[in-house]
C-alpha cells in the first residue's frame, strides 16, 4: 500500500478562467490539464506567472502541482493558477502568508469584462448619431 501524502487544494479565478490546484510534496513536477507546464503554457512569461507563488516561497523544486484550468484565455488561466497555488501554499504552511501577501499573490483580481448593453454595439460604444 502506498504511503498517503498530504494534499493541499486551492482554487483561483481571473476574468472567466478558473483553476483548481492540487499540491503535494514532491520533486517539482507541474502538470496543467494533463500536460507538462511547458507544453500547456507556450511562453516562459506565462509559465513563470503561473508558478510565481512557489518561486517566491522558494519551494518550486519541493512540490508537485496538478492544475485543472477552464475558461478564458491562457493569460487568465495562468493568473488563476497563480492564485490557486498561493492559496494551497498558504494551507500547507501558514507562515508563508506574509511573504505571499507582500507580493500581492493572495489578492483576487476582480476585474471582469463589462457586459454589452442593448441599444448600442458594445459595453460603452454608441451607434453613430445622425442629426438629420
């Protein structure tokens, strides 16, 4: 029988993206939607953005992360994963909270796309006004 390791969960949201993060102690393996992080997030910037909490806490090589993301685009998913990972790290070790909080990694970015209004072509744009 395999030894049971502690699993820490965290959920992150950004725009319309949602990331559910499962974190265990391990060797630094990161999987997003069944793919390696390099295969899912195409640029180094997105990969670093998603793993920022682990980098700041200096635990990148000591934890395994399995994330499931849905909705939105790749940038929103990476930022949602970052928030989920920060929340999971906080559950693992509450002493990391000041480090994560100082970097702004525990704050949910609530900015969303504004809805389209009826009688106009977009959220703010108006149809052209004709005087005559």
